[in-house]
């Protein structure tokens, strides 16, 4: 009877929780629709505010929670922001742009794409001011497009050079007696390095220095233009650590002056109307993007932009910002079968992932390419599996700060035999009727024959990867071998090496697609349909327990920047026995 009541109350609790969630969803939709209707006319302004600290994804996302937290019904993606800035250039109501600068979690290529859009806005001759209290190098890079940058007198600003810091787990694995069995192809394929070494290897150090150098050159180019000095002079300031205090930033022309916020507003008011009659009306770019229709013309000729952001995974999508093979292939098939869509721009922002999923996606893209042009636009990352799915495009465009390449393959298995026996006293035994029946095994070490079989699998997939690149890029296998080996490249280097056709953002890729499709008049449509935050939460609840979601959220909040290390350790379980084309750690340049 006691077990009956346990089951009864557990079921009752589940029903109550589900009912509450459905009620929230219904209310959110009703109130959200009501809010969007009643507030549509209220959202206007004369200064467009772009907060660089806001996280920017490739595609926008609807927000059913907006009615409760006074947020925006739609959170625009990078593509939406670019269109909004372009629209503001010719909007008579918008007098100028205010950039709020601080720190940001956005990637360098994302910040570069945003900078390019603001630079285009500058041709309107409208003002662009930037203001911040603590200005990071990444935000400063984007802010250098402004007419003037202002810093709070008690604030701070960075000019210190770049550093890439990697965590290595071999010592921890040794202490736990957890033995990784690692197989890889490509001397630069450093994905497994944190689990088999205690420091950065020479090949890995070489490639990190390579892309750091390219990205630093982009930074110096932007900073030197604003500071009106040579790149060598800016670099010298960084090497000497000359910028310590706000006064140093003024002295070396990193900023135009030191202002408190009220003084900044006085300057903005004078810019809007020297007579002081017109008041400042701020409108943030999220509201502006949602409130404006940028491409509502009717046209039967369409160019599709398909967003592929996140890790490449097998099966169906369960989380936002992941490329799930089944889900994205359904979208590619829709685009292929739609005769009104004349070309596809695939926007890739991915460090890679499952080798099998990458092959499935590429196959669907090849079927599409047989019917219509396929253009790739690369974001922050288009590496490993991200490059694999890009390799057969008719044209590939990368940003200078894009991280791409990483043509290599790896697999890892973890032998828990010693750890379980020596730490917990647990041992394993088995009965099997065929030599390979228990593979992949994590309760015993692989023997020489088994290890050879796994390595053969890795080498075969690596050879397939290189063949795809040779065929897709129209280069010889020998040329591919020189640029492969798992090495990552910046977008600038990728163009030099033949991995990309040219430097440019998503706008350039769309124009290329139109040219290839022989279109002069067309409408851009985006895929997939924007996801909703609440819908994605419900999906997560369906595939996870409420407890695990709460624990993960708490860990992320508590650990902050160190959450990435926790995520790397957690990914060990997911990596076990899988053949991967990925960078398990994202190469963050601070």
C-alpha cells in the first residue's frame, strides 16, 4: 500500500507540474500577443542603442516569457541586427547610434560582422558614439568604428594583447586511475590533448600562435585607425602595458574623453538638437529590429538562409543552438523541394561534432546542390565537422576572425577498470560468444588488435574527410594534406590556403548566391522557424529531470567562467567511443 501511495503522489505531482507549465505557456501566448498589439506603436526613438554585452546568436528567438519580465517578444539574431542597422541608415527618425561597451561573451567574428554593419551605417554621416565603464578588448575592437569613444572617469579599459588558456586533465585522470584510450588523425588535432598531455604541445602552440597573430593583426588595424597611429605603435603600448588608468587611455588617444553618464547624455542631447528642443528617445536595437519590416516585399524568387549554429549531433534537436542531423536535414529537404527558392546560403557557426551526423548532413546538402546553388557563410567557427558540411559549397565566405579548418578526426574511450577496482573495490567479468561483442568496452583496456581496428576506422574517416575537401575545393590530395592534419586557421589564412573563396560576411554570401542564381530581384527567407524559449524549456524537461535542469542552472550561475571546465569534464561521457570531428574546447582568445 505504501508503494501505491508513493506512485500515486508522484504521478499527481507530475500532473500538477505539467498543468502549471501549460498554464504559463497559454497565458504567455495570450498576454504576449496582446502586448505586441498594444505596444507596437509605442516603440520609437531617435538614438539607436546597441549593447555589445548582449549575447548574440545567429538566428533570432521568440520569447513567450516577455509578458512577465518586460523583455522583448523577439530577440533578434546577428542577421536581424545587420538588417536593422542597415534600415536605420536611411530612417529619418534615427539620428545616430550609441554603442554601450563593456565585456562580452560573443565571438570575435560575431563582433567583426557587427562592426562591419555599423561601419556601413557610418556612410549615412549620422553620428556614432560609444560609451563604457569597463571596456574589454573585444568590445573596443567593435567600438573603434565610432566617431568617438568615451570612458567613465573611474572606469577601465584593456589593451594587453591576447591569451589563450587551456585546461589539461591528464593529472586528474592519473589520480583517479581513469585511463583514456585515444585515437586521432592529424598532428595538429589537439582535441584530445587535454586528456593525454599536461601542457600545450609544440604543434598546438604553433597553430594557436598562428591564429592569435592573425586576430591580433585585425585588432591592431581597427585600433590604429581610431587612435590615428601605426599598428606598431599600438602594439608597443600593449607590449609595455602602458594603459593602466583612464588617463592613460586619454593620453594615448584610445578614448576621446572621460565622462560620467550624465555628461554623456548632455553630449548626446547637443548632437540630437543643439537648441535643446528635441528630447532624447532611446530605442534599443532589439525593439527596433522587431518593430520594423525590412524585407516584406512579395517576390516568388527567394534566396534561403539556413542557420547552422552549435555542436553537430545525431538525431533530433532537443536544445537551442545545436545542429541535429535529423532536424537540419528536414529543413534542407524543404528548401530543396521548394521551387521558389533559387539558392541556399548556409550560415555555419560550429566547432563540429559527430562524424556520422556531419556525413548525413553533407549528403543532404549535396542533393540540394544538384538542384540549386549552395553558398556557405562562416561565423565564429566553421571547424572540423563545421568545415566538413561546408566543403562542397559552390562558394565559401569567411570573416577574417573566423576559426576554420581543423580537418581531422579523433575518438576516445575511457577504461574505468583500475579506478573501480582500486577506489571502490568493484571488479568486472564477462561471458561473450564473439571476440568483439563487448566493444566499445570501458571496463578493460583494449588489446593491440582492437586498438588497431579503432585507428583504422579513424584513418578511414580522415581519408574520407580529405577526399571531400579535395573534391569540393578542386585541389589535389597533396594540397589538402598540407592544410589538414587537424590544424585550425583564421578566415584570412583559410582564403590564402584555398579553404575559403573570399573574405566577407553573410551579406556578401547572399549577393553571391543571387549572382549564381542569376537573380536581380529576390526576397530573402530564413530557416528554420525561430524557436521559442518556453518551447525549448519544455523540450528539455521532457528529455531531462527537473532536478538535473535545476542543478545545471545552479552550477552555471555559481561557477561562472569556470563552467566551461565543468562542461569539458561532463563531455567525457558523451565522447566515449564516438568518432568525432570537433574541437571539444572552443579556442577562446581573451
